[in-house]
C-alpha cells in the first residue's frame, strides 16, 4: 500500500518555480523561502519512504543541498518546481533504502552460509511454501530481519512484506 503525496505546499506553483529559478541564479533569500515552503513536505515524504526519523532528517538536508547546487538546471518549461524538488527527494530516499539493503547483503550471505538450519521436519514443511514465502520466513526467523528489511530485500513495501509473512504462516499452519 503505497502513499501518495498529491498535496501541494501552501504557496502557488509559480512561487516555487520562481524561487527555484532565483535560487539557480544564486539568490539565497529565494532559496530560504523555497526551503521554508517545502521542507516539511519533503521531510514527510522521505519519512514515509524510510520509516526512520533520523535518516529522513539527514536525507532531507542532503536533498536541499542538491536543490541549491542544481537549481540552475531547473527549467519551468520542462515541469513544475514542486514536482522537480519531490523527484529529487524520492530519488534520495530510494537510494538510501538501496544502500541500506546493500550494506546488509554481506550479513545475509553469512547467514545463508551458516550451519544453523531448521530441523528436518520444519524444513520439509517450509519446502511446501512458495519460494518467496519460504525465503521471507527464513529471513525473518533465522536471519532476524524486520518487515522493512525484508521488503527492502525483495524490493516491496514493508506492508507487503508483512502480508507476505502472514500468508506464509497461514499456509505453513495449514500444512501441519
């Protein structure tokens, strides 16, 4: 279940676009106004993707550094200023999720190579599950990953990972 950010900042789109153009020309006051208009919206969108307040604040700061650096590349003829900033925000947040998932992958490989395996009866029951369900259960119970981490491994939202695990447990219970 993805979240949509169809809301707009309090100012008009032409104000955002104008502030971006002015910031691109080095106008610090226009950039400060742009930040005041959009920081809350950007932080909320990033927080919804990352589900971590500290990381969201860190990424929001990086987003506005990039907006300042690249505002000179913005062209109102090619799209709205709000959408331009939100595209940068989305890219940064997704990059952070991917980086976090890649940082965990060595741990995942160590876990998969470990000798700790379920007893044969449990392993036989797991083999009857769909591959994605089985892998998700193994990551959760033997790897200690959270819904969010499992979602990142499979490139799905945390809510979908939670549903996947719930369905796997229901299917597993039905096989007992």
